[in-house]
């Protein structure tokens, strides 16, 4: 009570009274608060003069700070501070740092890059991050692929060819897999016979007599599998037809199938319904020429380059 | 100057207090939003951006219905790391027909602003049905019902009419159609014509066969059609690397 009395002598009240004697002190703001407030105001004014701030008519005040950069057309330009200009500048800086390597990538042949230990280090680190960002979603982080969907890049079995040039071609233009649905032209029995024959090629358990009939269907015009898979059933890389004799499976889910009958059924499924998938996107528009070359060598080095 | 301010003036005048309170709390919005309607460089002048086709638009409805935006942004910022991972930074022009836009700021999953064309349709089907079959470390939920649920196309035209009301140039009349032919070319203009919405949707779904199943049009067809067009409308190879600097 005595304290309140003391305060009421030194601090003004707002002047009005409620309920007869209820009054309100009019305390000033703490000094530190007031000065902090003034500092923030001063900071804002300084900030406005340096960086883009107030809208004026159809534009805005650009501020005193600017960014000078060289664009892709080689022109040196200065623009009031903004993040887009900063990006051009920072990409240029990064490109300059990578230039010695990318210049080498451009000028060297694939074979030279693969043999040069220093370049190999660059390919492994740059290729790894490019692969992780762009390829791993389908081909998985180690390039092992997914049976039934995306080919393994770490083995030596290639659909379209595993040479540098072929890998490059695949990356640039993309691919599209296709196999007709043979249920439309063959009987269920014939498809079964073909499945047994294909199983026999890879040493999967099969019925020998069915496989013998399948062999005939495969090589005559009834099924004409040899058009794409070749007479020796080792495939044709120009049309992306896989080798059927190596016990490596992409479309038919043979590895996961239970028992010989299950494995043959997995093959029968592919022959019957065909394939209209195996789409690889084209990367020419998304990645630079040098990036594609790095990836070409990286994929080639993953295990099975030819 | 003998100006003796008293907050009693405000505190004892409820009308004045209401007006001043309104002013104080709307300042932030007014100074940040209002100028964008007057600044003529807000939306970049760029070729190729068009409204979504009926199928893509229905796919976008699936995208919002399933809450994809809670984990995926569609806004590539102008930073080096984003450019390297996702591609060219997003332009305001690219989401000018989005209502509401899907920019977002929460990335539990990757940004999707330029996911169009990056993966095959088949990958999308598998990935949406069972994400971990494609990306083992993924935490994305499974969306198997997209593949098994037929797309409801009965209200396609009504949905486009609603978007037309908020400014998307879908055409109802011949005059609007002709204007679209001039603005977007005939192929696109046909897709934007509301009276043909259902026919166009069915045609695109059958031609594209996005879900790999020709027996009908599923919600998956629509969603993949939408995902595959994201970020693909502008051909950035036509522009220098600083073409959009002047807009900011």
C-alpha cells in the first residue's frame, strides 16, 4: 500500500477514474525498448536504400546494391540486386571452377577418360551425384535395376548395347520397349510351348517335349520370335530385344517365381500380354552435353561396359 | 507545438479504435500484396504456358485431394543447388493458371515443379502404388486406390466453368474459342473448349494410356497426365540464362 502511494506520487495516471477510485498508471515504455525500436526503424531505412524495396507505380525502387554478371550470350550486365541475377553469377562461378574438368570431358574420347586416373575420380564423384538425382529412381542407387521394370546397369547384359556410343544414344534420345501380345495370334497351348522353350534356353526347369515344339514355333513364321530375338535367341540390340539364353530376366519375373511351373508361368505371361513399356526418358533437354558424357562413362564403368 | 496525445481518445471511442485496429493489422497485407496487382513485371512474359487440359486438370484435383502438396512443393527457388537438382527456377508465369497454386514450402519429398518427363508413366504407376518398390528409402504412403478407382468425369465441364469464373481462359462461346486459337494455337484451344471437355478428356486418356491399362480411365491416368506436364510448358532452351532477371 505504501509502495503504491509512493508510485502514485512519481508516475502520472491516465487521469480518469472508474468505480470511484480505480485509476490507471501511465508508465513510459522502458528506455531499452524505445531505443531498440528506433534502431529497427533506422535499419529499415538503410535496408531500403540498399535492397529493392518500395513499389512505385508499375515498378519499384531497385536500391543502391547491384549485381554484375556475364550471361550465356557473353554480355556483361549489371542489374539491381536480386536473387535471379545472383544465381547467374553463382552458376558462372561454379562453371568456372568445373570448367577445367568439363573441358577435358569434351575434348577427350570416352576411352581416354576411362583410362585417366584423375578424370576417373571426377567421373565417379560427378557421375555419382548426377546418377543419384536423375537415374537412381528407376535404375536404383547402385544401378541394379528392378526386375519387371527397369534394367540392371551393373551387369554385362545390355538391351540396346553397352558400348560408350550406345549408352550415349540411350541417354540422349531415350528408349521405348515393345513386344507384341502373342495371345492375339497364338493359342494358349502354343504360348505354353514357347514358354517352355524359352525356359530351356536359360536352363530353367521345363517339359522337354513342349520345349521342342516351342523351338519350332520360335523359328518359323507362326510366332516368328527370331525376327527380334535372333535365330540363336541371343537377342538383337538394334531393336532392344533381349538375350533369352543368359538366365538374366528383366520383364518375366522369373527370379521371384516359385518352382519351375511358376517360372514358366512368368515367361508365359510376358509372351501372352506382350510389352508396351520399358520407357526411358530422353535426357538431351534436361542435362547438358558434358553431363550426359559424364553419365555415359559412369554407367559404362558401373560394371558391364562393352 | 502543443500536441498532447492521449490514448484515452482512442480507448474511449470504440469506432475510432476499430478503424485504427483494422488499419494496423492490414498494413502488412496491403504493402506486400496490393502492389503486385500494379507492377507490370510480376508475371514474366514467356511462351508456352497454357491452362491444363481437362484430363490434366482432373489430375490436379487428385493431387490436391490426396494432399500431395503437404509433402511436395512446386517451387524451384533461384539457388544453385536447386537449379542443379530440379532444373530452371520456377516462374510466376508458370503457375498463372493454377487455382490455387501449389508452390508450398514444405519438402518432405522432392520438389515436383519440373517432374514432367523425368520419369516414365510406368515408373509413376509403380511408384504411386508402392513407392518403396522403386525408391527403397522413401517414406511416401502408398496410393493403390488411384489405379483401381475409375475417374469421375461427369462434372469435368462444371469444374472448368468454375475455373473460368476465376480467370482461367477456358472457352464457352465461339468468340472465346477463337480468342484461344489466336492465343494458344488450335490444338490447345480445342482442349480448352468446355463443351468438348468430356470428349477431350476421354481422347487424351485413351491416347496417352498413362496407367498402362486400356480397360478404362482411372484416377491414376489423370494424375500421371498432370505430373507429366509439370514444368514442361516453357522451353528454356529458347531463352538466355538471364532472360528472367529483369522481372525481379
